[in-house]
C-alpha cells in the first residue's frame, strides 16, 4: 500500500498537467504561435518527467526481485565516470553549478554492470544538483584503496536534521527544499534508494557523510566481484 500510495501521488501531478495542456490545445486556447509552442514544450517536459518517474518505479521493483542478475563485464570505471560527467556538465552549468573532478589518469578496470552503475552515479549527481546551493560546485572524486574503488560526490546545501539524514535512503522519501531545486522537476523519491540497491547488488556500499552544510556521498565498489 505504501508503494502504491507513494507512486500514485507522484504520478498524479505531471499527468494532471499533461491533461490540462492537451485540453488547452484542443480548445485552441492560445493567443499566438509563441504560446502554442510553449504549451507543446510544457506538455513534452511533463511527459518526459512522467516517464522518468515510471522508469524509477520499474527499476526499483526490478532491483528488489529475489533473483536479480547483474550483467558483469570488465569496465574502465574512470572512463565511464568521465563520460557521465561530460553528459551531465551542460545541465549543471544551466543551473549555475560547476563540476570539479579528481580522477585517476590510468584506467581502473572493475567487474560491474555498467548500466546499473551508471544509473547509480547519475542518481547521485542529480541529487547533488537538486539540493546544492546555487551557484555552487559539485566535487567528484575517485580513489582506489586495497580491493575497493570509491567514488565521492560532494556538494554544499541546507543541512539536514537527524531524522532527515536517517530517512534519506528510504523509498519515496524527499527532502522538500523547493527553493534549492527551482527549475528542476521533483523526482520520485526513489533515486537514492535505487543507488544503494545497486551498490548492494555489487557487494559494495553507498553511505553519506554529512557535516553542517557539506554532503559527501561515497559509493564504494569491490575491484573484483565474484
């Protein structure tokens, strides 16, 4: 029931907007071509947001299946992270965020499911973007210790209460700082939960270090997964 209630609430808002814009278009309730184009663009934006919410729900339920299998391959994690940051940077700049990265110069080969790890990292980057002070900076670091590789995503934002920190990885939990995420559509509240599930499937960990207004999410993965 919690699952149904949570996702129903999140799906209703963009769906209601889509219906509203389509009704305006059907009744030709627009003043000129510019307003017509704006209605079309807004409808498209809401539809893609709705798809993202559904994708999150599908991924969450799939990750929680008992027999979830990973498609493990030897992947250069440094190259994968560089590619994700390259794709993420224009969106960050649009919202007044700089990306500072400290990565290895040499390839770091890890046995992992590249699609799932990319999803986890993307969720961490989007979370940092949404809740960062703007303008601001997101720091991304990679390090190798013994048999583990750790990726850190650090940003500065409004401090969390103890309760908020303890619930941050719960499904459907969202910290409501609307003024910080202005212009960025709200998510499903599943992003961090999905990222942690992906880390668990890889026999790794996803943790948060939170001191005052500094947030450091640490995704740690074993170099070799059996």
